[in-house]
């Protein structure tokens, strides 16, 4: 399968909402997929670039990835979040294509770094990130639940 990567727009909101209903549970069992209002809000955000990978044969969304870019006192930064490739389309270069598109977009936006986190259990994803130039950092990641 070949797929094309593009940036989603608000015109894609309904299609993307449907795709996320099937994709998000493949990444997270604890977070429900976003509804149409949440997807529309995300697509309208100037801090978010939402990427989609569409199967070249039928145009179906087979992967998604989110780039959050923002200014902080020490520079313009970017975070990669929620890289999800449909299990039926795995190991066909879609995750790499999405990640490389996000790196290119971060560069266009003037970001000096791109960060991401990946669970150790996602072995293929971790190998991919290291193969294309990401390096593990000596840091602790903390989280608190606020809602």
C-alpha cells in the first residue's frame, strides 16, 4: 500500500472525526476519540498542524499525526503527538512519512527542536524514531491529571 501525507484542514473535519474513531483506540484504551467539535477546534488552532496519510488506492485515512508548535522564552519548539497508523497498514512506511512531514513542517515554522515521547512497548515506533535521528534524552517526564 502506498499513502500520501497532507495537512488536514477544517474541510476534512467530518472525515477525520470518523477516521479517529477507529484509529485512537489503536493507540489509547483510556482516551476516547474526539468528537466533531473537538476535531474542528483542533484543526482551527494555530498551534496545531494535523497530518493525515491517505491510502493512494482509495483515499481512506490510514494514519494521522499531530504537530504542536509554540513559542516559549527559550525558542520556538515543536512536539509530535498521537502518531497512529492503522494496524492494517502498519510496516509500510506510513509512520515514517508522517514523522518526516512533521519535521519538515517544524523546520518551516522556525522551530529549533522537535520532541516526542513513545512508550517502550511501541518497539517499532521507537526504532523508527531513532533511525531517523531522534535521540533519547536524559530527562524525567512527569504528568498530573487536571481534569
